[in-house]
C-alpha cells in the first residue's frame, strides 16, 4: 500500500518513519514534509490545507491511506473532502474535529455528558464577560473559542489579568477575529498535567501509554509556553486506577456523546488533563497525535502502525483491542532542539551539522521538525527544529542517550531544555500535589 502523511513537523516525521517499517507499505509520501521525511519517505510539495491538490495527488498515486498530522486541515474538513472522493483517510470528520476546533463546543459537550472539567461560562460580548470576571473570587482562565495555534489560552492569576485577557481576545482580536468571536471563561485548576491519547473508532477506545509533554520554553517550567519542548513515555502514573477513572469518567462518556450527537469520533482523541485533588479534569481535547508526544510514543510502538490506523478507519478497532498492542518495554525520551528566540521571532536557514554522526547511534532517532534540505545541506526552517529521541533501559538511560546525541548536533542559536523527564526521576509522582 502507498500511504500519504499530511503535515511537516516532528510528529509527521515520526509517522512517516513508523509507517515505512510496515511490511505492507511500499511507499510513504509526506505533504509538504521536511528534510527528515524526505530521508525516510518522499516529499510532495503540496500545502496541508490545499485539499484539491492533495486529493488529485492521492488519486493519481492510488494512495491506500492518508494520515493527517495537524489539527488545521482536520478542523477545515479534510476527512470529509477525501471521503467524498472515496479516498481512505485517518482522522475525525469536520464535525467531530470541533472537539479541538471549538472550545465552546467541547465545553458544552462535556457539560451535557457529565465529563469532569473546570466550571465555565461562554460569552460573545466583552461586557458580560467582564461582569462575570468581576464577580468571581477565584483565579480564571480565558480561552478563545477557535484554533489559535495553541496560543489562545490565557491562564490568569488576578482579576486584572483576566480582564486584560478578554480585551486581548475579543477587542484587540490578537488571535484572529473568528477565533475570538466567543470566549470560554473557566475556573483555574491546580494539580499536575497529564496527556492521555487514545485511538477511537465508533464506540471502541484503545488507550495509548501516557506521555508527558514539557510546554514552557526553559528549564524548571520557566518562560513562555511553546508547542512542546520535549516529552517522555511512559509517564509514571500514580496508579492504574487513575487510568481506569479517566477511561470511565472522561473518554467513554465523551466518545458516546459524540456518537449520540451523530458525529462519531474516529482518529486520535487526545485529552489534556489536570489531575486535581478532586480527580482528573479535562483542560482541552485535541483530535490528533500530540507533537512532540507522538515521537517518544511511536518510538516504543512495536505493532504495525498501519494495522492500527487501518482498524480505526475500517471501524474494527475492537479486533485490535482484543489482539493487543505491543510496546517496547523500554522508556523513551524526546528532547526538542529549537531555534534561538522561539517561541518568539527566530532566524531560519542555519546549517545543521552532526546529523550523520548521530544516525549511527543505536536506539536513537532524530525526528526532523523545522528543517529543509538545500543542495546537500540541512538547514533550520522553523522554531522547533529537531526532536532527538532515544530508548533506554530506564528513564535515566534514555535521557542520557538523548542528551548525548543532542550534544553532537550543532546549529547557530540552538537551545533545548536540559530537564526533559528529570522530574520523574527526582520525584516520581505518588499522589497529586495540592
Ligand atoms: P489548553 O489549550 O486548553 O490545553 O490550554 C493550554 C494550557 O493552559 C494547558 O496545558 C494548561 O497548562 C493551561 N490551562 C488550560 N485550562 C486551564 C485551567 N482551567 N486551569 C489551569 N490551567 C489551564
Ligand atoms: N504538545 C502539545 C500538542 O500537541 O498539542
């Protein structure tokens, strides 16, 4: 089978790399891809949101399965567009992708399905939102309804900050007019964060091993939030009971509610959770693999990824649940190397060296994100440049291998966090803080 992966980040490189290992796969294309997907697959110069050209390409090449990485094409309806042309594609429909594409939709679905989440109100006028904020005596989070490249969530400590957040989203429209037309104002929760990803098809849910992202740019969770500066898998869990609770109280009722609403979810359901003293609460849903979470996750996957994705697309995921999914018992760590200045402005076109050297290291894989090949050089082409990922006998060893590899790679202005996975080694969570 020929497969097509849509997107150009580290997640997409990991998908290409893993799909390439399937004995059933003959060719893997990536649109538009990066320098890494060009090494492990074949790049196609079509933008991820250019559905017409992607469909023409899929027909011409007789692509057997298209796998969508990023949220934007999903929210814009790429799955519906492909299916209308009888093309097989992995991901939720436009309606189902609203779980990520609209915070208002997601919160209302959770309220109706009794899924635990922060108390909230929805506003479409700033005046009413301001009045609400002035009458709350607890910290709040203000969220733009629509997609805002992960930036439309403002976590506030004071009333002044929350009022300013309303202004930024609704009045100054910093995240776009459409994304800020409605806002969610919700209670700020405290605890620790955890991402749980599951493959979902109809009513069947296959929960994947927990992964832990590191969103702030700098060590000790300092600095501005990024798309994710590194991740490790499996994240140590306080107890298997917690996973059970998350499945019973969050994943199952959400998936059933989507089915009842006649928008059955198919694809990856990613629940961003806060584990509080009162139990797990949903902060957000995403409708795709996390980036960088996919990198350490797929590094550990032993089952054929194509088999798993096929089972979702063909609505027979329960057969995979029965036969089980095989994971490498060793943990994995992914350290993101970023361009100086990210998540703010940064330069592009810096020469990356050391990649050949690192390619020889056992149990290490460098997933490319913002990279491009020019002549025989690999240059930086984005904020997050590489996801250096390693397997180790334990988390400490996986960390050591990943950081050894990082030290051998150079580009001007490169920076990375030095503490990916470190907290789990120094103080494994035994019970939720606070
Ligand atoms: P979201 O895109 O909704 O996940 O928000 C991005 C980040 O904002 C989350 O990963 C949390 O760190 C934070 N966040 C969102 N909602 C809340 C909340 N109700 N309380 C505390 N932090 C939150
Ligand atoms: N790493 C966070 C995300 O993929 O949304």
